[in-house]
C-alpha cells in the first residue's frame, strides 16, 4: 500500500474509532437510564402493592443492588445503581458488537433517499456480533452474580438462584455450576439475538423498500 | 482524495449518525421477548412437577405484573402477549432515544459549522 492510501486508511480507522466511542456513551446512557427507571418503577410498585410476591422479586434483586428494596428509598437506590449497571452493560455490549465494524461497515448501514447535505441512513444489525456481545455479557453476568452469592456465603441458602437449574440444566450455585449455566445462557442469548437481528433487518429492509 | 475513499468516508459518517428504524426495532424486541417468555413457560410446563406440587410456582408469580398469566400453555400465550407489549414498548423507547440523541448531536454540529462559516469582519 502506498503512503497516501495508508494515511486515508488511518483516517478512516480514527473516524470509526471516534464513532464507536461516541455511540458507546450514547448507548450506555440510554440503557442505563432505562434500567434505572425500570428498577425504580418495580420498587415503587412493590412499595405500593401489598402482595408479597412483588416485594419478593424486588428483595431478590436487592441482594445484588445495594440499598434496593420496596418503597421510595429503595427506588432511588435502584435508579442510581440501575443507571450505573445498565450503562456499563450497554457500553460493554456496544463495544463488543462494534469490535470489527471497520471490516464490514458496508453491511451496517442502508442509505435512504434524500438530497440533504448529510448522508442519511438506517442502521442494520449484525446478528453474529450482537449475539456474541449480549451472550458474553449475560454469561459473565451469571458467573458474577452466582459467585457473588458464593463469596457472600449465602450460596447454600439461595433457593431462588437454584431454580435456574430448572431452565439451565447443570447450573448450580457454585463456580463449576455457574460456568455450565453461563455456557448455556450464552447459547440461548446468542440464538435470541440472531432472531432479533433477523427480524429487525427484515422489517427495516421491507419498510425501506416501500418508502 | 479519490472517489472510493470519499465513498468509504461517506459510509462511515452515515453509520456514525444512522438512525434505528423504530418500528422494526420495536417489532424485533417484541418478538424476542414474547418468544423467550413463551419458551420458558412451555419448558416448565413440559417438565412438569410431581403429583400434588404446583408447576412453576415462582414463575407463576409473574401474574402479579401480568394479570391472567399462569404456568400453562394458555398462560404461555397470555404471557407472550404481555412480554411482546412490554418488549415492544422498551424497544420503541430505546430506538426513539437513540434517534433523538443523534438528531440532537447532528443539529449541534450543523449549528456550530454554520456559525464558524460566518465571518465577523
């Protein structure tokens, strides 16, 4: 490759890198906000409703989210930790999804008709990258939360965590069990993401053709 | 800069500010959420429980949030409908926020570019 071409490739790589950084912040902020508001709403509903089941779900989440529980104070803690946790999750997932964006950038956009000064396009999803990203985040999350229970010393009493073995055969509340469960969860999330990307790309493509 | 690299840069810029198709995103999220809750419920129903013991008592607690939901095939359909609605709304909100953030950013860039093109001399 000659020097000008190398320079252009480096500029393109910088542009992609800047785009990924910007969108990582945006996606992290959006997912953080949505997770925080969801946890907040659940805690508020659990605080208002008298049924013990709603309180149970919120209390179980509270094992992993400091200060979280039914009522106003727990809702505020959920808003904060949900924003932090959801933000990190979203940022991580976006980063993994766009790891090799440079090599397949043509597949990730579909241009729209328009005579504006700026190229308008619709985002297309890459099912494999999305599946790897969400699958990896889910699997790491399961290993992290399970082993948090082990470190806390409450693994033996975690009847609700043990229920996961009903849907993830081989899962148990210990390190080997969490790795088996994580592998299974990865496969499930990978398949769901493939379906998600397939449906999104199909519907978006059909709508664009109609427009 | 030759045409090919110009086109490539145009693609990168388009990707940077590409909008999400809100309706497609909501549909895909609704389908994924509905399928997950449906599969989960049917798997628990299919696995069953010993006589005298309720099937999936913990999953059945979702009825507190989704009235009419139960751990049965009919309940799985009701749950899929609820999960589809919740997933669709979440997808819609996420996609709308993404598009709004990018529109805002692009607007700021345009305004700054316009301001910098004016000379005060």
